[in-house]
């Protein structure tokens, strides 16, 4: 399982940034239109809102764990940075990778 979580961490970085690269390529390296596109139809809006709620839940969870001394400051910063610099697709598998016990 631990190896699987590591693979998911790698995919969690590569897959979203692959899409971002092509978005930027198609838009002359401009982020204009990005926010309009993520709410372009009901299906995309549903996925966007689903991930937003999941990522927010994870953020509340790691804040709770940090304030209750269940994770240290270094891990807390690592999960925060992974969440805000890459996304939920990295932060959750990274947390599971770090906390997996055989």
C-alpha cells in the first residue's frame, strides 16, 4: 500500500500540471479564462465543487490534527504546501503515505 500511495503522489503532481501546461499553451501562457473554464458547465462545476469540499475537509482535518498535537509542525507545513501549491491530488496521498502502518 505504501508504494501505491507514493505512485499516487507522483500522479497527483503530474496529471494536474500536465493539464495546466496545455491550458497555458492554448492561452498564450495566460491564466485569463481559467476561472471561467472551471465553471463552464454543470458537469465541470460538480467536479470542481466536489474537490473543493474534499480539499477543505482535508485542510480542516490537518489543522485539527496539528492543534491537537497529532502531527508536528514540519508535517503540517508539508501538507499545507502540497495542498496549496499542487492540490488535493498530492496532499491526501502524501498524508496517507506518511501515516500508513502495515
